C-alpha cells in the first residue's frame, strides 16, 4: 500500500477541482451523460487510472473499469458516476469516482493487493437527458429493461440509441454488461457519495456509514368531482376535487411524521384550471419513502385510507394509478460493520444513516455485497452549482473511505 491518508485526501480534492475546472461553466458542472463534456471527464478518469498503474477497459454499457490485479481470485469494485445533471455540482458522483482513483494509486505500483481492485465510473447515473437513471449500473446488474428505454428521445429530439451509439454503446447489447460483470468475480462494492441532504450537517457530522437506501411507493391519485360556477354554487354543496386533494395532502404529511419517513406531493394538476370554475378534477402525485418495508406498506395503506376519507368529505371520487415502486435496500452486514469502524476511526463516532436518494450502489447491492459512505453536504444542497462540502469535512470523509477500502481490499 502506498501513501498516507492525509496526503491521499488532499490529492482527491485537488483532482476534484481539476475535473470541475475542465467540465464546468459559470452555471455549474456540465458533465451530462453521452455529451462531449462527459466524454472529456471519462477520458480524464481513464488517463488518471492508467497513471496509477491500472489497466482500463470500457464495458458494453459504457462503464469505465480500471483494474489492478490482486493475488486472489476475488475482486473488489469501488466507484460512482462522473455524469451530472445540467448545471450540477462538483461533488455529486465525482467524489466517489475520483476517490476510487486514489485507491488505485494506493495499490497500483507496489505489491499486489489481496483482492483484484476495480475503480469504476458508471455511465449515466442521473438519467438527466433521457429520463432513465442508473443505466450503466442497472445494465451491469442485469435489471435494465431495454424495451422501456429504446424509444426514448431527449428534449432536442435526439434518439437515445443514437446518443449512445456516438459513445460506442449499442442499446440492444446493453445487458451483456451483466455477463461482463460476472466475469470480474466482484465480491464487494464500495461507494462514497455526498449526502445531498441536511441530516449530517444537522447532526454536526462530516461523515457517516450508510446502511441502506429507502424504498419508494410512487402513485398518481385522481380526485373527480363536478365543475360548477364559482359564484352561484354554495360552499357546502360543492364537489371540489382540489379541496379533496388538498385535504389528503395534509394528511399525507401526518403519515410521514408518524413513520419518521417522507411523503411528497410534487405534482398537482387541476381541471378545468379556470379561476371562476369549481375544480372538477385534480390529479396529484404521491411519492412515499421509508427504509422499513413494513412501514412503507402501512404508509401506502394509510394514504389510501386518508385519500378515501378526503374524497368522501368533499363529495368526490378517488382512484389510484401506480407509477413505480422499489423495495428498501439494506446493505451487507459485514461491509456495514467495516464501514462503521472506518467512520469511527476517522471521526470518533460510528455515525450511521440511510440514503433517501437512489445510487449506483442500489443496483450493485442486488448482486454483490455492497456498502456506501456519505460525506456531509452544506445546507443539504445538491444538483445545483451551490453544492459544496468544506475541504476539512471532505478530507475527513475521504480518509474514512480510504480506511474502508484498505480494510476490504488489502
Ligand atoms: Zn450521484
């Protein structure tokens, strides 16, 4: 193993700044997947990995793999994503990919580690251009539904198939990435990421072990009433679809508080959407998340009950349509323990949290033992140019992650 943790952490931050300078403009980072700026970031990653002594390949899904052979038959993969949303921040994804380069440097030019080491840059985590997140990692985990993405186009009318082909990726061959992954014999996946929320800052913690990722129930709820004249219809005789949606939405907040979870009504549409007409129809979205599968099921059942009550109170009908659901992910117990140890060694306490957002680690966790670590996010901000973590906090998190990598790789 080469180098010390303090210098390593400083090198990672210097690399992150170098990458940000290359791939940002006055509005933030512009490394949107399948664009020239993203390609520049990928090339930079590959060059840095080669400098560290790694052998670089790209799989059929566009994921970049940098390999340092180990002594044993098993492998450990470490990484995250270099793509970002338009006008994104300098750390989301980049932190986890760039710290993996430092792990390569720790093992690249000395005695071979116990396990083969891979640094991976997953392709298109954000789904910013074509609306499907986790393309590279879900192709590798084998869960990607090709039929669901093959006809997608971006805002400018560019076909997904063409954009990927420009980067050497054939959509109908994406799932071969799963076979390519199996050949690597990976027995652990580690990902460092910024928190993208305010919890750690609120706890005054720089770094935490992440033991899992919340599950999600996502639905559209349609309330149907009767359109009527805003002047002539008495309040108590109305069938106001918006009021039912509003009443239900307030009740969803109570459900979130009861289960220490989150419920979000992010979309609202009212018909006929005219100031002088009592709303006839109101469609809202409901996104419910919890780390506890039983709680998530109860939250969904209670949401249906309070929506039915709101509909009946307002004299309207209600119907549900499922958009998407995913069960909570609980990470590997052994790796979680090692991660807690590493966090404690560096920060004095084994802070442990769960993740609300999805990450590439959620896909990897389906097929290999996985764990994540979070660095705190200032003001919880992410997906914007204000995204930041102060150097000192970032260094603590990076050192803790390098310790975790040593525990698993060496
Ligand atoms: Zn990310």
